[in-house]
């Protein structure tokens, strides 16, 4: 579990139609070791989400490469979707749960969407197991509107972990939560990381969150710099 992510010489330039080019990442290189935990900080607009999207294969770099245990992601859209589903879990600032589905159904959405076939029994049991693991076994038949923000975000974490990903990418996962709920969500992410050993990258604005992530890197002028302590 956990793969080494090697980002090498990555440039990202957005070229909006009729506008000026926006250079966001500039020859950026960084290695995230298998099973490591890294916090990414940096000012708003510095490209943190862009970098996470490139690592997560949601966005393509303008130049440079990203490899996963030495291998690039597949190039066709279909293979890429399968690669993402099987290896990468995303947690965003907003939980993006589907309002008319139950908690359990929400967790199973990527499984159903990705495979286009009947649900495998092991996915259902893992969903129930993980929901229990995050303290939500009594809430599996509830709709998102009946849950608190922190509970919804825990459901989003379970959804991200359902396929047993090698990599979990979290983009300001606690940004919409109050301080104590945020601390609890981080506890949970770190516990699950310890159990499953996935490579974890967390973008955060919050110094208290960053301080608990071991390695911290700051995105500045298109490059990453290591932050001590
Ligand atoms: N799809 C896009 N098209 C044009 N510009 C974009 C796009 N996505 C992001 N940007 C620009 O890239 C810069 C970095 O954005 P982002 O990665 O979201 O920063 P952060 O997550 O650090 O706040 C910003 O100037 C943003 O406006
Ligand atoms: Mg962002």
C-alpha cells in the first residue's frame, strides 16, 4: 500500500480563450514517498489545487511528468478513469454528497459509476465496515441533510477510501469545519493512514492542521520549498 509519487519538472500554464496565459507551476519537482504524509501550504491562488489535480490525473501538466512507483498514469480517458478509481481517493473542502441518496449509497457511488455493473458484495461490506470505523454505523440510511457538516465530511472520507486507494489527496478537507470538528477529521484521516498506509497529501490553510502533518512544503512562485518544523 502507498505508492511513491515523483513529480518532475512540471509546468502548468492556463491559456484562457482571449486572455493572457497564467503560469501557475514552474519546473516543479517533488517526491512523495510511499506511505508518507505531506502538508502543502501556500497563499490562495498559488496553485495548490492545480498541483493536487495534476497528481490526481484530473489535470494534465503543460510540461514535465508525474510517475507512480516509476510508471506514468495511462493515457486514454477510459484507462485513466479506471486508474483514478483504483488508486486515488479525493477529499475536497465541500463534501459533494448527493442529497437524494443515503449515506451508504453515496459511499458506493464511485464503485457503481466506475464499474457499470452490479455492486460487488465486498464493496458493500467494506462500505459498512468503514462507516462503522468512522462512527456512522447508525446513520447509513440517513440522507446528507440529516447529518452535521463534520459527519458529511466523514462520509466523504469513507467514499474516498472505499477502493482502498494507494494515494489520498485532500484539498482543504477541514476548510469548512469549526476548529474542533476539523481536528477530529484530521485525527481520523491520520488514523486511517496509519492503518492502510496510503500516501497522503493534504492541502491546508490552517497552521494547526499543517503542524500535525510531519513534512510540510510551501508552494511559492510556482515551486515547492520545504518548511522546517
Ligand atoms: N481552469 C483554469 N483556467 C484558468 N486559470 C485557472 C484555472 N484553474 C486555476 N486557475 C488559476 O491558477 C491559479 C492557481 O489556482 P489554484 O490552483 O486554484 O490555487 P490555490 O488552490 O493555491 O488557491 C489561480 O490564479 C487560478 O485563477
Ligand atoms: Mg485551492
